[in-house]
C-alpha cells in the first residue's frame, strides 16, 4: 500500500501526463492559451460535473455526454470561483481531449 506522499506524487505525475495529452490534442491556437493551473481547474470542474450530474450512477455500458452542457457547467464553475473567464467553445476542446485521455487510460 502506497503512503500518502507516494499517492500524491502519483496523482501529480498523472495530472502532468493528462495536461500534456490535452495540450497535444488541442487546436494549435489553444495549445498555449491555458496555463497548467487553468487546465487543472477545468479538469477538476469536469470531474465535478460527472460526480454531480448522476452520469456515473448510470448502469448503461455507454452514456451520451452532451459536451456543450459540460462546457457551460465548467464556465459557470469558473465564473463562480473567480477563474477564467473561459469560452465554452474553447473549453469544449479541452473536455473532448480529457474524455479521450480518460478513455485511453481505462
């Protein structure tokens, strides 16, 4: 069993891999637009959406995710938290890349 410090290091390494993957997938004009901290915020907000939306409780093998709804949620979270402002059309690409990363990690 890993210690707390080891788990934190593993989480940090996973976040770095996820950010690198997302940057690689983004259109050229967005690759450097967001800082690592902003991308981490977006990733966390995406996670919050999935935990609060009920999608994770679905018993279906495949769930249809409306990425525009997720993008709007992320942008609203950012506004409430004093982050951003983020453009939902740009965040859409981050969400798409994040979902691709999660899919390849399974």
